[in-house]
C-alpha cells in the first residue's frame, strides 16, 4: 500500500487519541480517496454513524448548494438520514431532485452508496428521470457497491428505455468488475487497531447514552442552572468527550483562551449541530459550553418543509441578523415562525433585524433587547408596544411620527435604553434611564425645526436633563418650536 495511505491512517490514530473524532473522520475520507478498500469504508461508516448519533436530520438547504458553505463530515449522514426517512414514508423512489442537489453539494463519498442501494429497490426507480439520476450518483461515487440490487432493478426496466438501460448496464459492469485492493499486513493491522478504538468509543457511548441524554435534557429544560451544566461536564470528562473540558474551561475564573480556541476550531460545527442548518457557520458564540448567540441564515434558504427547532435552541439568547442579507417577505416570515416556536422562547436579544419582523413576534415574546436595521414597517409602534419585556430599543431612520408614538406609549416608562436617528440622519437621540443626564441629542442644520417635536416627545422618557449638540446653526434655525422643546427639560447642557 502507498506511503500516503499509511500516513493518513497514522494521523487518524493520533486524532482519535486526542479525541478529535471529526478530524479523524475527515482523514479516513482522505484515505478512501487513496484506497477504496473495504476495511477503510467500514471504518468511515462506523465512525460517521457514531458521530451523527442523536443529531437531527435535515434537508440540505439550497444555499449550501449555491454558495461556498463550509462542510462538516457529519452533515452528510444527517442529510442522508432525512432522505432515508422520506424514502420510508413515500415507499417510492421519487428523489431525482434531491439526489441532484446532493451531488452538487457533497463530494464523492462511500457513505452515499447505502442510500442508493435502498432507493434502487423502491418502486419508481425504473422511471427515466430517477434511473438517470441513480446512474449519475453511482458513477459519481464509484465502486465498490453491491450489484445484485442493480441487477434486480434492471430486470424491471422496460425495453423502451434504450439509452438509459445501456448506461445502467455500464454502472452494473463497473461494480461487477471492481477488484478490491489488497492491503498489506501493516495496513490491515492499523485498520484493526482503529476499529478497536472506534468500537470502544461506540460501546462507551451506548452504555452512557441514557445518562447523557438525561443530563442534556436537564440543561435544555433549565439553561440558567449552572449545576446542570457542571454535572454534565463531569460526565463528559469521564467519557473523554472534549465538550466536558470546554464547559469547564468556560466556567473557569481564568479560562485558558488558547485552549478554548483550539477546541472550537476542532468541534464548533458539531457543537452547534443541534441547532440544525439554520444558522451561519463560524458565527456561533458559546457561553458555559453551549450556543448562546447565532447568526441566522436567510429564511428563503430554508428547506421546503418548515423547520422544527430542536431542544438545543433552548440555550440560545441572541440572534444577530447578517448585515449583508437583504430581507424579503419570505425571509422575515420564516424567521417570524421560528421565533414563535417554544424552543426559541429564551431568545431575548434580536440584533440588526428588519422592522418587519417585530409584528410577527408573539405577544408573550421574551425579547428584551431589540436593535432594528430598518423602521419602515407600518404598525411598527404598535408592534413594539406589544412586547411586554422590551427594555432596550434601537431604531434607525425613524420618522417623527414613529418616535412620538413610541414616546406616548408604555415604552416611555418601560424602556431602560432607547436610541433613535432621523430618516435622513439629521438628528440622533439617546435615552439612558438612570443616567445623570438621561437624554442626549444631536441635530444638524436647517431642519432643526422638524426635530423639535421629537425632542419635546423625548421629555416623556425623562425631563430631568438634556445634553444636546447643535451643528451648522441648528439652534438658531429651530426657532420657537425648538425653544419650546428645550423648555420641557429641567436642565439643558449645550455641547
């Protein structure tokens, strides 16, 4: 066998010894590219199944196909699991579109073959579109694969499908003529050693599965309970799971930030996997060992079926909208539905979100901090007032009417912090309840008169004191309306 294969297997052993199982699976997949030997394929399948245990299945988002989204080795078994469930429910092969998406999204991988062998046994596999796509996938992944199910399908094919039958014959011949590579004794010994390590890991996880599941459930049921997380960390440390070390490090008074960073590089995608494919990769922030802040993907990139958030969302407190996303109706509607789901009830901070989203939040929403990136939605003031726990609010491009309506609502007594700016940026105003000077404002130029109603309404938040900066002769141009607004404050400090 090649020197490269032996090197890859040796590095796999090292990765497993460091408990970097995701990296070990990636190395085994590289080894498969070098040598498609059955022992290597068996190792890949066993370790893959182990790592994907308990993770939610998902339909591949179209965005992952269209864009360069970083792949994780456990993505494939979860996507294949979704397809297997769908196959079982349909009892018919109708997967040409899904298989085409799979082929465009994921490189050739031996883990795809078992799904294909399942699909060829289903009614409908003989239809031209399905047969064509099955042929493409078998040739895309390549041998080895069992040709008997393919021969059974061929017997069902109508003679009229000349071109596709010929192509399918080629797939059968390629599989039948496959000659397994012969591994030398050293390579076989390495494969056996790897199998032993993986089997020990699988058995340990099986024995501890019930306890582990109960401890995770306890964390999800009471995310604020530190003791639940620390008990889980102790259990995971006993199992050699790096998540246990990660939790303990994030609880440490003087955490080893370098070690935390290394653990995140090796495990971030797997640790955020319970959230499903609905968050941007690389942006999840962890606290006390679990995801607490995420960047959501665009709602129009959701799978066709409405997502059902997993319990892992119970630890998430913050959603930060991608500033590059140009929101549309479907995007906002999908995330509105997500945020109304009980699993997201602990989300208290929505940052940089479109104003249209506010009206879709439930009346019992837990949101406390809301930073909008737009404020053009009609009915926004009423929607904001309906949020019972809102204490922090930022509104850019606010109209005079919107600001006044907020000031004349219960928000005037409810908000601890409020920051707003005018539609054209000619004024900015900030309210900080409890500050020595609660109101700060800046107004520019000839439109100061238009700002006067805003400044007067702001006194409803607090008339204790105002610190204001006039630019480009704004105070003189504000005239009597501005003087009246200034008179509403007990103390005015000009900057």
